[in-house]
C-alpha cells in the first residue's frame, strides 16, 4: 500500500482504493471528521472515522495536534467543502497530544495574534498562515537559484567570518575566542587581537560583495545567497540582525545593465510563485482582505496581494535619478506642510524611509529605481560619475517595503579608488586583494544586494520581517 501526501490525494485525478496518509490532526469534530494536514499543502484532507467500529481509546486519542497514520480509501466526498475524502479503515496514533496542554498553545484552532505565534515559533508552521509563508519562502529560494542558473551565473559561497569591516555596511558582530573576563592586553592596555584565534579582529560578514567581485572578475557572472549579520540596533519591522542576502556580481556590466538585471530578476522570481504557489497566495490574499476589513477605508489596500504581484511583473519599474527625486520631494505636499520628520531642503540629503515610501506609494505608485546618488552618502567602492559629485548607485524601492535592493557599478579605476579610500581612512593593507582586481585586468563591473526577507515580505504581504524567517534574530532576542 502506498503512502500519499495530502497534496497528492487532493489533486488525484482518480479515486484510489487503498491509501496511507500521515499527518497532524488540525481538528476532530463529531467523533467522526478529522481535518488532517501534513504540510504538503495549505488544504486539509477530511478523513472520516467509522466511530462505531473504532475502539474508544483510539477515538479519545484523536485530538488537535496528534500525529496519526491513516489507512483508508480515497472516495468522493458526501459533504460540502471538499471533492474527495478518506474513508478511514485503520488509524494509528503515532504521537499523542494532550488536549489540556494543546489548549495552552497556538495549536488550539482559533485566531492568535502574530505576536503570540512568534513566541511559539517552533509550532507556528502548524498554522495556515505560517505554513503558507514558509512554503513560499522555499519556493522563492528555488526560483532565485533557477533564475541565476538559467542565465549562466555561478553560485559562490563567500566567507561568513571576515576580517574586512571596511565596507561600512553596518555594525558588525565580533567573532572571537578570547576570554571576555581576562583578554590578553597589549602594551597600551588594549585588547591584543594578535593573540585571538585568527591573529586579528574578525567579525560576521555584513555582505559578500567584495569577495563576489573577485569571482566576477574571473568567472564573469556570479551570485551569492547566504546569511549576513548586522548588529544595528534598529528595532524596525524591516530589519533583522541575521538575514539572507542575494548578491549577483557581473563583469563588463554597467549601471544600466545592473538595473535591467535587477528588474528582470525580480519579475522572474515573482512570476515563478504566481505560477507554482497559487493556493498559498490565495490563502494569504484572503487573509489580508479579512485584515483590511477592520481598518478604516483610507488605510485599506487598493490592490489585493496577487494583483500587487502581477502589477510588478507586468509593469516597467520607474527609473528616476536622485536629483529628480529630490525635486519631487522638495515640492511635495508633506514637505511643504512639514509633515515629514526630516524635511528635504537641499540636494545631498540622505533619503529616509518616509521619503522612499512617499515616492513609491504616493507619487509613482509603482516600483521605483533611484540612481546616481550623491557620492558622500554612499559606499566607497561605487563608481564616481563624470560630474565628480554623484556615484553610479541604485536602490530599488517597493510599495509597502521601501528599499528592497541596493546596488551599484563598482569603481574600477585604481587611482580613483585609492583616493576614495584615503579620504575615508580605509587602510590599503586591509583591502590589498580588492585593489589587486584593479591592477590586473580591471574592467567595468556591477552588482546588487537583495534582502531575501524583504522579498518574502512583499511576496506574502506579511508586514513584519520577523514573520517571514523561521527564527528571527533581533536585538534582545535569540530564542530557539
Ligand atoms: P536599509 O536602509 O533598509 O537599512 P541598507 O542601505 O542598510 O538598507 P544595504 O547595505 O544596501 O542596505 O543591503 C542590501 C539589502 O539588504 C537592502 O536593500 C535590504 O533589502 C537588505 N537589508 C539591509 N539591512 C537589512 C536588515 N537589517 N535586515 C533585513 N534586510 C536588510
Ligand atoms: Mn541599513
């Protein structure tokens, strides 16, 4: 007798005489109807127990949360709500779940807040919302690898422990084996990191970009997809201390090519889930529609989740220079009425998330690529433009998310790069290998970084980044 997943049974074209299906009981009602889920789909399969011919003890042990194995027949359903169901011939309890204990957990079938679910993150994928989010997360990961593989990119693994903190992408987590109570000190009384494990100060990576550049300058088209760490103490709904980043890097590609790549990539991975995950998306879409009902009219979304995804796939991203964006912001209503927390007065101002969201949600109402930023608000490695004031940087802004991608054409000229590093006090010795790329066959090259969780947020409509990663790491929180 063959074991089937719930997904297989529900999509089966033919009725099957004998099946085995294993899963967890979501609900058991009227001593007769089990709603069984095994994680293979958002839908449960109904399993009908012949209670008159099932022993009392077994019946008592069928409860929410229990793991069971069912042998039975896949038949057309008599009731409403499902096409097929399993007529149970034999049921084995694989793992009990005490109903008294269950009632204290989020397994109890009722509405729980997302905060409550976060406290029981080890159980939350037994709920529809989180199983849908995590299946989509998995599907998006696959789509990302598929996109790059189909387009001739090599997947490279950049180090997680690094010694280069020169990049300035954010605060780092130190990696050390020194005894915090009693570290070795140098003559000046400072901690002597030459005695540390690696013989120098090391930290968890904030980005794999610099290393990825070295591989782009030999393998041509590469990408990384791995964990990154930032000790930024910003408790926002869009920042994690540990998150996953996708970083393609391509030789002989300029900023325009970089924008084309990023746009094509985003459209492709979102199309992939529209095609392959319709049930999970439909569930999450409905969840948002229900949520919207409790909001005032003005705060409700104009588009449903699937409409938003289609909109991104079907429309060109709006490309706007930083200078144009500043003009728009300076003359905007919230700026004139002093509604922004940070008012935009002059060229050179760094854009805050309130400005990004105004541009993308109120002004353009579509994904926006901002490019050619002032040099002094961007990283040292970005290619200086001929105006000597701006760099070939780009940020992609998404509705509801703000910045989702940050990228640039990289400075390929050795002298300009050295000048830039000197001005920022970045020692050449630390990045000698990075400078070498500009000595031996330097060339135009570009890349970007996409925060994977921000993409999952957009794709699922979840509004807190803690709800799109299995076990979120944030300031003061590393449970599980
Ligand atoms: P932000 O302004 O939102 O903090 P950033 O400018 O620090 O972003 P980059 O250093 O350009 O971001 O990193 C590339 C991408 O990584 C960002 O576009 C974003 O999608 C993602 N990202 C950055 N920081 C975080 C974080 N703490 N948690 C999750 N994703 C992040
Ligand atoms: Mn940041």
